[in-house]
């Protein structure tokens, strides 16, 4: 592994407000983001773990909907969320 060497860049499109006075509409801008080899290796190897965490945090969100303020209920719902995402 090269670690700090450069891998191919990431290309991403996003909307940006270029006018500071906010009088014009936003423009679609293409960005070229440099990517270190270490980051590319991480996402190649650990991409599934990252996808799992995203699904668990944004997909189910029991804690958010049920407004859990009691820590024991939060832990039980987190465990239930993990079981649901795993299945």
C-alpha cells in the first residue's frame, strides 16, 4: 500500500450559489476532488461497513421517531435496529 500517494480523483457534481448577494440561481458545478491512496483503499475494503452504518443510522431511525430519552430504551432500540439491518 502506498498510503499517502495519490489515487484517481473523485468527480462530483453539486449545486453552488456563486453570487454572494444571492440574487442569481444556483449553478451546477463539477468538482474534482483529489483522493489519497489511503482513502481509496479504505472505501474499496470497508465500503460495505460504511453502507451498513448509513443504513442503520438513516434507514430505520427508531430512536428519532419514538423520542427516546431513557438510555435503556435507546440501547434496546439500537440493538433492534442492528438486527433489522442485518436481516
